């Protein structure tokens, strides 16, 4: 048990000290590339001997970014730009930026004319018709353009052979993360909600081979332990990101066990591995993206598939309900909420919607809603 705790504390350290991690890699003579949300193919950077470094906002002021955005843009994008402008990301050689929602489109252009003068932008405009052959070919082309841009900016060579080696490393890392998520659900006394978040978050600031080695060690130790009982609420979380330290503290204090998630920052991008049988690495990346589904930022003509997916997550993981953290001013999440609500009501499963942003410090409303949710859970159990 003490060994597991030590490992969890190490993951927490890496998750909470991204600047120290970046400085460590830079001191080793490595170059780092910022990987911004969502679905940026960071494997391309890794294959060039670069360190992919996750940029998902975080707590802190929003001052300089206000010169480029109105205040009603969601906080994740504002904080990402703020970090690039205030020096937090100094040392990065480039940034990979996508345009998969209505905020990221102007974000990319605002970044280009501001922070992009210091940290060059590698721009990726994913095609949303990703399943059709023309969409696969188009996305393979833009991924290859990103490859060429990184080679030019960072003065590296990214070969097909190195990409295939990287694909194997990333597939293994995704598999260990999926394994951890299942084991964390079976050991809620040992792995608190905050621990679970920090383990998954740490991977954004570590080389994947280093992260995988730690994950394997933790998973093996958890697997050797008996499954643990839990009398608190078992939940599925949904939203963009739920890493606010204050929120995680509330989860732990209210005995919330996160048994699965539909969170962009956590599990959404872990579902699909890269098909190693596809010879062309760019087509392999395009194929992976084509198979990504059940995400509100991805086009899907079947509007009922995603609500059913989230409901099934709750059912399949024996959860008591879903906690939906809707980032303020995020139109994509707001538009899909009615269909989610309808599906959960049809199945008689609690769905608790809470407003959220990365600058939140007062969680009084969240506590009230969790108290109500816990009462519902206890009534449903008896």
C-alpha cells in the first residue's frame, strides 16, 4: 500500500509541476512542442525526437489574452493563450494547434499574430468528414504538412520508421491508461478521484515511454490487490476538463469515486489505437482519427449515438449517475445537453449538470448539488 501511495504521489508531482518537467527536458538538450486541444497528432513530434508537451490551460489570471478575445470565450482557450503570452510556455520550439470547435478557430489566428511570433504555430485544420475516403486522404495530407512544418521549425527529420516506432510506444501507453482506469474503479479507497486525475494528467508532461513505465508499475501493484468496497457515490464524469484542484478536493471530501469518464482531457482520446498494419504512417493517423466517435466536437450524422454512449458508460461501470461539468461559454457542450438530458431521463439515471471553468475558486454550488446527488443515490440503493 505504501508503494502504491508513493507512486501516486509521484504522478501528482509531475501533474502539478509542468514547468519543472519542461525545464528538465530542455536541460537535457531536448526540444519540446506544445500540444494544444484537441486531437493534435503529437506522435509526429515524438517521432522527431521532440518532447510533446500538453497545453490545457490551468488556474491563473487572464489578462493579456483579453486583448485578443472577448470575455465570453471559454476559459480553457483564454488560459492557453495567456500561458503563451506571459512566459509560462517559454522554451517551447513550436505549438501544434487545431480548429475543432468554434473557439479554436479564432484562437489559432489570435495565437499566430501574438504568441506565434515567439513560438511558431503548426496549424492543423482537421476535416470533419473523416470517415469517407476523401476525408481520410485530406487528413493524411494535413498531418503530413504538420510533419514538414515541424521538421523545418525544429530542424529534425521525421522518418516513416521513427513514426512506426512511436506508434507502438503510444499504443502501449494508451493501453496502460485504459488498464489503470479500470483498476482505479476497482480500488476507490486506494485511488481517490484526485489521484485518478493526476495519474492521467501527468502523461501530458512526460515522454510516453517514461509515463508507461510508471503506469505499468502502478497497475501491477493495483492488480495484485483485492477489489475494494465503496459506500459513496460511483460516478461517470463528462466534460472538457475537470482538473481544478478545488474541485478534486470536493470530490475526495464527498467520497466521489470516478469509475469512468467521458472527459476530453482524460479518456476520450484514449479509445482508439493506431492500426500498425497500415503502411503509410499519415494514413494510419488519419485512420485513427476517422475511428474517433462519441465526442461532441466531432461530426456525426447519428445524433443519438453519443447520448447512448454516455448512458452506457454509466450502466457498464455500475455507476450511480453522471456528473456533467459544462464549461462556461462552450457552445458545443451547451447544444448537446438537451439530447443527453433526454436520454438519461428515459433511462431513469441521474444526470447532474454543473457550470465549470478553470478559474473557479468557490465550489459552494457544486457541494450543494453533490449533497443532493448523494441523497438520490442513497434512496435509489434502498
